[in-house]
């Protein structure tokens, strides 16, 4: 009986380790994409633990960066138009 419980515990821990590593690999891959200004993916973690909190924070960061960069690009375009208009006076 002890061996069965021990084997089950080892299998359960292996599963947890696999989930842990898979989550880290996914988070790391998406952070690298964000660093290259690719906001097309979000972190998907199906747990209810610290990984889910980190995933939510990374997704929020990604969304805010994308929004702010879009706003900056729009402001830059407006400034270019304004500069061109003043040059042509």
C-alpha cells in the first residue's frame, strides 16, 4: 500500500512539475514577443495560483503598452501634419 501511495505521489508531482515548466515556457515565449513589440498573443494559464496572477499582469502590461504605443503613433502623425502645414506657409 505504501508503494502505491508513493508511486501516486511521484506521478502527481511529475504532473505538477510539467504544468509548472509548461507555464514558465509559455510566459517566457510571450514576454519575448512583447519585447519585440508583438502584442498578438496573451498568456493563457489555466490555474488559479501565482501563475494566473503573473499571466494577468503580463496581459495587462501588454495591452497597456500596445494602447500607449498606438496613441503615441497617432500623436506623432498629428505633429508631422502640423509641422508640414507650418513649413508650407
